[in-house]
């Protein structure tokens, strides 16, 4: 069943690239969680297990021609929407948000796979349904509707980070497909009054407060603002060469929140300094440029758009996470792909990498 | 789609991909620049901050809004409370410190160490509270010995003060530390562990107004924990105060009249729905719930047969007994089945098939009409009427008076009571409705239940020609300058279009209950003001033998509802005395005392000013007898 060409065409360079990122991530998780009192496996070992599961997913994703996704995409989309609705009705609530769904024997979090499914759905939509020209106002309404249904359902959970991510991925694909300038202008001009009405009439005071705190953490020095300051201190005090592995004072004294997951990069920047940070940034940049190349070299529109979407997903995670850690963006719970601890994020990222490899390998077959 | 278009699209796609890559590169460059800025330019400042990272966050709790009575008298307010906290990473000599703290506060060393251990999972700069409720002397001691006891800190928090102890405790509710489960609820997403929130009553239901916004100071301290400078400060915003509809003097009189009985009273303003007094007896001491509840008192609360923790006025569901006869009578009048001259011969029992339904008066009342049936609470009259009405018609009128559904007083946990119908029983038990059950319902027994709050609202409806204003307990919400932010206007809950003549007949019956010879409610009579009311007895156990009748928990509940003044009703009241046996004997005198106080406070009844003023209300208004 496994194609022989799979081995010959397998992109070992990229595989090496992601292995290096994951390895740095594991080292960093080890340091970040050194001060935790844990029962059972340490986070760094667990992350290695997740990576192995990820590798299996890459192989699995590569071995099936991605074109079957073109037909299946709307099914995936429909099933996930049903799951998202179910979450709202019967979901399990943790930490004030309802994201998980019990399926008897296991629980799933349907918002996470939506990031990939919206990519596949959009790629398929713009290949088979939409006219293949620049998008006018009429052509853009349907894709926006396809996007808004899951985005609003996810935002309602509330999982603002994932909702924003789904929108950014979809938006990137729309930009790749191309939008008329006039359309773009119209969309912006309609968005303004809608936002105005929502702000003044639909949102309650505490909801407004939450949005404002999100946009400017200094308003709320008790929580997000405090984390932000501590994270900036961690990154900046690393200086050029860093304080050394396991020697970051900010992280070892636990001034950082969620330092093995969302704030993993600030631990790394503190201990490895500017030099270490550049290395990680360069590795990510290489990954993104490779992803865009896969998109550009692909001969069919579906493959190109799929590659753009997956690359955008990785890209926005990287930018938003690091941007948050260094105080450029508001604090959103978005992990750094392949680097932050977490099974969900690892699985999504590795499926994405697998898809890119898949598209890359099959470009010769046309 | 033409081929040409596709090719053009394809070429453009390539160009756009190129632009997107460039855009991505630019964003990477922005990140890089920011990293450079932080790690090259800002490095010295941030390094210093990380080396002396002694940024400390001192939360400043907002003081909770006060609860004020309708005349501006404070019922519940705040007082500062001092806690002793330890910041683990600044402690130099742990043993010395624990020894000292244990000695000064007279606490067990093990207990202090256990608290310290519990806080260990968190970051080391976060203070762990070792003890709360310190005295001024203790605070002074720790402040003077600050240098020798590195790592200690005194925190000041406003806490609730209850000058009236258990007064209206069920209505006001208590506060306590927010639980982990509550923290997962969106409403409390802005709360932190250790915050106090309302747990029951008004404190719970008006939490969002009362709480206020906590503030805090981000300060920098030196290596010994001494204050250097404030980096950031958010002032706490005090919670909003509530002006309640309760009259604290009437409330006191209410609870005094109840003594140590297990009972509930609701008194409300007929013309606005404002609750004037609201008691569930016995009460509890809310202050005990805020701190560490002494186990022996907790045990006492749980084992007390009178259930002091239960809000009986809001959640107690009692068969209304004969206090329901007014509704059966109104249904009969409105449906044209009886009029004021209709008479029934009460022989002391009523036969339905093989079953015999007894009147409470075994000798029988003889020939009774509506007025005398109400006055003497003849059961046979209402058995016969109920049989002709059928249960569904009775239910229709009960619902017009707010029974069978929560009234919406605005406090969590309100019970709806039960107004049975044939369909209700079929759904609930799967069995058909029996005619005999209709007879029980017509005298307020059987499946029919209501809360004291509903009975007060029902009585207000009778007094006010079918109009019931929604009972509510909060009059106004004030901001911290005492300005009114929101005012709760009377809201019409029910407005049944009943014939004034029919209502008049029922009210005349109620007037007779209290004021005529042979009336069952004479104990509520006031000579200065005309009171109308109705006694009730609600069965706890159906068939009782002599032995059971003795056991407290098997005795019947005593009920009494009333309104006054008869001609221009102002106040409606419902009294339920658990296991008080007879409404006329146990509940009516209570209502009488409360009504007397109400009219005294209004100046309608003059109080004789004597030295024994305080004890006076104990032996008044016992006139009449049953």
C-alpha cells in the first residue's frame, strides 16, 4: 500500500528541520518545568511521546494522495460543525470555557481540527465552486459564511485564540485567491458600523471590559498585565547570550505563567539570549519559506491553496505566540507550534507538516 | 469559465504567493527588531529588574456594598480585618518565625505549618495567609518586629460586620470564599481564589452589585522585603449599597414574635410588592460562615430539628390548608356555583362513594353560608364546592393568585410549590386523578403546596382586588456617593379580572374570621385597626394515632394569612409555624403582634411609653382567644 516513491521523495531535509525545532522545544520544556512538583512522567518525556505520535501522523498523512481531501472536505466540515454545536449543548466545562466533548470513551476538542478543516474546505471551495478569478462582493459572501459559522461557534465557547486563528488562516487563503480592491474596501466599510453597533448595543459591560483588557493588558495589572511585564523582563534580561540552560531566574523562580506551554519562548529567550532566539526564528522562517515554495511549485490549484492554508496556520501561530511573549500582541492562549508543550498542538502541527510533504511529493505526478 | 481566465488566475496566484511570502518575512523582521530592542537596548534595565525581581503584587480588596433598611438604617456593613501572611521566598529563619507567630497568636505550630505547606505549589513570592482576624495588639507586635521576622506581611481586608447577628439571616445570606467550582463559572471568571463572594440570599443574588472591583498595587521591594516604590496602582472600587424594602424594626418584632419556634413569616406592602419583613426561624449567624466555622456549631445547625439553615419562607413548601379556602370560594363564586346565600348543612362529614371526608369539627357546623363557612373554617362546605368545581378549575384560580410557579422575588432557590391538575398527576405518577383528591385540594391539602412567600402574595392579591405586585426585597441600588443608580418600581405580577362583589364576599369572610364571635383568627385582632385573615392547619401526617400526635415532627403546621387595614389594605402577611398544630392558636397571635408593630411604627397605634417598653410586646395582643 505504501508507495515506493514515498521513500525516494520523502523530504528528509524538512524532517530534520522539524526534528531540530522539537528537540530544542523538549530541552526548553525540561528547563521550564524543572521547578514543578510532578507525579508521573515529566513534561519533556511526554512531549517526546507526542512527537513520536506526530511522526506516525506525518507518515500516515503522506501516504494518501491529498486530492481525496477535495471530495471529503465538506463532509469534514459538516461533521465538525455538528460537533461544535454539540459542545455548546452538552460540552464539558473547564476553566470557565466549554471546549471538550465527551464521546463516551474519549473526549475531543473540535475547535482544534477546525484550523485544518477550514483550510481544506476553503481550498476545495475556491477550486471547485468559486469562479477562479479575483473575488468580487458576490463571490466572497459564501466563503465568509462558511468561515463565520465555525468562528462564531468557537468564539462562543469562549476560545478567542482558536477563533482568531481560524479567521486568520481563512483570511490568508482568501488573500492568496485574490480579492478586488473595491471589494476589500466595501468589506472594511461595512465592518466599521457593525463593530460600532456591537460595541454599543450588544456587548455587556463586563464583556467590553474583557475585550479592553485583552487589547491593552496594562488596564488589568492584576492578571495579564503582570504576566506581560514578567515575560518582557524574562526575554530582555536574557541579553545577547542568555543566562544559560536551566539558569533563567524568571523561569526557575516561576514568575512566568504557563511557562512550559504558551510562554515557552520567553523561557528560551531568557536562557539562550538573542543568539538562541535568532536560531529558533531562523528555523521557523525556513519552515515557512519551504511551505510557500511547496505552494508555489504545486501544479494544481487545490494543492496550492491547501499548502498556503497550512503554511498560514503555522505562520500565524508562530507570529502571534512570539509577538505575545515579547509584548507586541495581546495575551491570547496560542501555543508555539512544535515548541510549546502540548499533544493537541503537536498533532495539529504534524498533520500540517504531513500535508505539506504530501503536496510536495506529488507535484511530479501532474 | 474560459481557459484564459484560469491561466490569468494562475499567474496572479503565483505573484500573490510571492507577496504573501514577503509580508511574512516583514513580520518576522518586526519580531526580530523587537527582540533586538529588548535584548540589546533594554537589557540592562530588564536584567536589573530580573535580578531584584521583587515586584510584588498587593491586592487591595474592594469593600462590599452595605445593606440598608428602607428607612436608611444600616443592617450589614464592613469592618477592617487584619490577616497575617508569609512570603516564602523572603523568609530567612522559618523555625524562628513559626515559633513566634504561634506564640503571639496562640495557635498550634502544626496548623501553621500545614497552611504553609498548602501554599507551596504556587510561586514563592505569592503571600500565604497564615491567620485572619488579628487583634490590634497582634498587628502592632508584628509591625514592630518586622525586621526580625523577615517575610511576614499584614494584609488588611474589609469584612462583613453583622451588628444584628442572625437578624434576617436567610434573606441577607452569608458570604464565603469562592470555591474552585464557582471559579469555573463565567460569572466569576474575574475572581481569584481567596476572594469572598455572596453564597446565599441577597448577598448571592446581588453579588455583581455588592462585590465591587478589587484593586491592587504593584510594588517593588528590596531584598529584605521593604517597600521601595509603587510601580502601578489600581484603586479598588467599592461595591454598590442596596437599600432594602425591609423595615429593620418590623423585622426585629417579627423574629421576636416567633421566639424559638420553627417558622416562617413574610409581610409585604400590598400596593407595591415591597417585602417589609421576611423571616425564617431559627436564623443562623452569618459571621460564622465567613471564617472558620466551629465544628460544634456546625453540628448543632445540622442536627437541629428546626432546620436553621433552611430558608423556609422561600423554599419551604407547605400545604396551605384552610388559608386556601378563599381561592376555592372565589372559584365557586366566579363560576356561578355559589352565591352569598348558598347554604350547606355540615353534619361533620361528607361522603363521596365509600369514602368519608371529615370536617375538623366532628360535631358539625350545622347550616353554613359562605361567610360562616370561612369564619368557622367549615370543611364540608368546601368539600361540596370542590366536588362541583373539579380540580382543574380550582387550579385555574390558584394560578391567578401566583401559586404553583416561582414568584420571582429575585433571590436564588425560590420554590414553585405545586398546584395539581389531573394532567399534572397523570404525568407525575402515571395514575389517574381521583375525585377524592379534589376534595383534599379544595381545603388546601393533598398535593397542593405553597411557600410562605406565595401565601403572602396570594393574600396581597385578595386584599388588592386581584392585583398582585411582584414581591421584591431591594428598593434601590446606591453608588458609593449615595446616589441612586437604579430603583425598583412596583411591577404588576398578576391582575386577575375578578368581580369586585365576589372579592368583597371573600374579604368579608376573612374579616369575620378575626373579628366576629366564633371566628378562628381572633388572636390577630387589633382594636385600633381592622384586620382580615384566615387560619389554616396543614397536615403533616394523614392518619395519626394518639402516640404519633405527641411526636413533635408529626404535629400539624399552623398557618395564618392576613391583611390590614380592611378598608384600605396596606400590608399582607403570611405566617407558618411548623408543628404549631392550630393556625388560630400558634400562627394568628404572631401575625397580630407583627401587625400591631407595623401600625405602631406608622403612628396609627399609639404606644404607651413605659419603663417596661422593651418587654411590652411579649404580652400584648393576646386578646380574643380561639
